[in-house]
């Protein structure tokens, strides 16, 4: 069983479209959409949800007015500005659930023990049957945190399914950037496929994401999407990849049929005569050999 995580230094590089096509070509695969802040792999693969659970991502704090002595200790100590005080005398204190980070300092130092907390539901995670096999995905709530923990949960569930059903691959659609969700997505993976595009921002962010993957000592491969739109920058990106010992396994041409596939909720490789589909197939052929 091999786990391949597809990431990008920035959003909008075509990462999810590529993952959908890889899923269509790979056999015995479980999919994991770890872009929990803005999951969209389901838009292409149309999974049917078989199992759903709440995700408990932290604690929510509130002040019990009948116990509060209005001493203002919580107001003084909250470094996030989550404790609000009105202008009445004595003042009434409340906690803004959006601003609250759930650190618990207010509850620890409250002399009246007037701070109440309860577990916070931060989103939901799902096990579904998608067009090309089982899929684990999730939805993080608006302004909710602990996306890194949710990513780990999604990956673990995907691994359990892969082991139970004896599947050959775990294909992970990772989040963009280099933050906590990305770190949770790549840690312990067998390989990472970085998707970039020939733009100035794509070139800049590629360096950051390569350095992140190197820090965890994970084999990394590179795919340049729409590489023919700016051959000069594409060549610079390839030179940078060589400097970091990252193999370029894919060069995908700009192709209007990609948009057509998205509109029809199909992977690009399902479009007959598509130049991009040919390039994606060639990319998967190389990746398969490297993984095995």
C-alpha cells in the first residue's frame, strides 16, 4: 500500500482536477480529500455518503452570569480580546465565541468558577463511495479551527479502509500552502506530488513547498500544469526542481477541454482527444513506476 499526497504551494494550480484524473486511472485506490477548509474533490467524483460523524475540534467557553462577580479578571487576562465588557455598572462580561481560541486561561483564573465550557463541534467527516472507489472527506465549519487534526483523522480513516479492503494506493488531495493542514497531510506519506504553474507566484511558492517536503525527508515529484503558457518560467521551475533533486514527472499542456470536463463533472482523462488527458496519463505512468 502506497500513499501519494498531491499538494501545491498555492491554490488554483489544478491540483484537484489532477487528483480526480489519477483516481480514474489508478486501480484499487481509496481517496482522501484533506483540503478540509475548502474541499471540492466531491464536485467531480460525486460521492454517495455512507457514513457521517461530527468532528469535535475544541472547546467553547461562556460566562455564567449568576456566578460572575464582575471582577474583570477574565477581561484582563484574555490575550485574544474574546471577553467583552458592556458599559453597565457593574459591567456584564461575555465571551465572543468567534474570537475565543479555547485556551482556557479565563476558566483557570476565574475566582468564582463562573466560566463554563463544552466541547465544540467544528465540522463533519464522511466516508463515501465515489465514482472510482471509497473516499474519505470532511467539511470544517466556518471560522472553526483544528484543521490539522481533521486532516489526520481523514488520512487515518483512509488508511483503515485501504488495509481492510487491501487496496494498493491511498490518493490524497492535500490543501494548498505550507501551513498546519499541509504538514498533517504529508507527514509519514510515501511520496508527494507537487503541482505548480508557470507564473511568478507559482515559481515563488514552489520553493517554499519543496523546502517543507524536504524537511520531512519525503520523496517529492513535480508536475507543471499549463506549462506551455510561459515556457520561460517553466524552464526556470524545472531548473529549480533539479537544484532540489525533485524529479519532474509531468508537463501538462493548457487545454480548454479541462474546463469542459469540470462543467460535466468528469475527470479530464474521460475527455476523448484531450491533449491534457494524454499528458496526465503519461504522468501517472511515471508515478506508478516510482511508487512501486
